[in-house]
C-alpha cells in the first residue's frame, strides 16, 4: 500500500500544484507554507443545491480523538464502495482516507496549506491543470498522472487541494488502472464526509 509513501510528499506536491502563490523573486529556501481560506459558504450552497452530496450511506470511521480538520472532508461516493470500510485520519489542516474494494485501494488526501513559490519556479507550471472535470458542481482544472500501480488525480475545490490515488493489485490488466476514466469518475463523485462549516 502506498498510503505511507504518498503522505506529506504528495500533499506538498498537490498543494504546490493548486495553491502555488507566485512571488516576484526566486528563492533558494524551502517554500514557505500558508493556510488558504476555505469557502464554507460555497460549500453550504453546493450541499443545499444538491451539487454536493453527503456520505450518509458510507461506512466512514474517523480515528479516535482526532482533531477536526479545518477544510471540507471530501470522499468519492462510488456505488461500488458503499460496502467498503473507509478509514479517515484527520489533522488540523489536512486529512487522509484509505479504503479497499476487492483488488483496488483508493486513498484520498486533502490539504489547505499552500506553498509560496517564485514566479519562475518549475512547480508553478503544475498549477495549470491539463484538463477540466466537474467536481461538486463546478468545472475545475485537474491533473491526472499515471503511476506504477494506477493513477493519481489532483484538483482544488472550496479553497483546498485534493489528491485521489488508486492502486490495483493487477495494474497491467485492471481497466481501472490502465485507463484514467475510473479515477476521474471518482473525482466527479466527491461527497462531503464532515461538517459544512468550520
């Protein structure tokens, strides 16, 4: 399972990709981080107008005594996942979730920390998604990357950065990991697993 490997490195890349804040001069230091504002009003409007569903029918287990994250906890509401146990590990400004469905593992990471980068930093190029997809009622830029075991998709919604990673037991033959349609469909079916206010 790549859960431990994705961790901070993937979230840093995700946050950098979607929340890179350009500074006029280059810096040789490690990029600073700042918290991005969350648009809770837009989130509540998306729930009210049914552009974003809640995860009421899913078996979500949140780690005991975990802090309540300061960003919307979004999880894919895939019909085939309704019987899967979803383990969520929240932190104050991020969360991670993991679920297994037969021969596939799905991980979701959310983060509201942004990297402050110089305008000429190569990571600034990642800030522009290569394509767009509907996520919770809005078309947003997404980046889909092929990995050794499947696909990753990253996007920004409500002021936070999200990454969905899928890994198949047989990535060479399982269509969910040979074609990007499945991971994109997961992003399109994101649902709210936590509260709709800070």
